[in-house]
C-alpha cells in the first residue's frame, strides 16, 4: 500500500485538549485496522506559532512525539522543557503531557499512540 501526501486529508481541531488555537493533523495510518488494533493514532501534526495541545493524561496507552521542525515547549508530567527537531518525547500509561509552539515557524511532529 502507498498513501500519497496529496491523498491525505487535513483535519483541523480548535483548542485541542484545552489548548490554544487550531491544530492541523494528517493521519498517516487509519487507526485500528491499519495498526492491527495495537494503537489508535499515527499522524503528522502542525501547530502554528502560539498554538498548543493542552495538558492531558493517557490511560491504557502511551504517546510518542518525534519533532520534525520548529521549537516547542513540552510539559512532561508538569516538568516543562524546550523541544527541537530530532527530539523524541514519550508519555507512558498514566502520565500526562502538553505541547506548545513557542517558535516563529510551524511546529511539526509525528505522534504515535499505542495501546498498553
């Protein structure tokens, strides 16, 4: 199977998880079927400057971000740090996180949510 970039639809959510502004998401795989029921999300996210995904806790799953471009402020269970292209974050089952674009260009990352 091949999924061309031009064939993926952009999904935009306002104030995702209580965050600020719009978040654009391109699904890379379609949840349960293409992830063999091992996860629910594999997507490319884009946050414009000042936009964020609010703090949330994962239950029964983990989430990993691979930062592709830009600069973000990442909260790992309340501990705030700056992330850049090439960084990887991991939020385990029962833990929480948030991310905000603090740079002047779009913040882009791949997100993967796997079931425990």
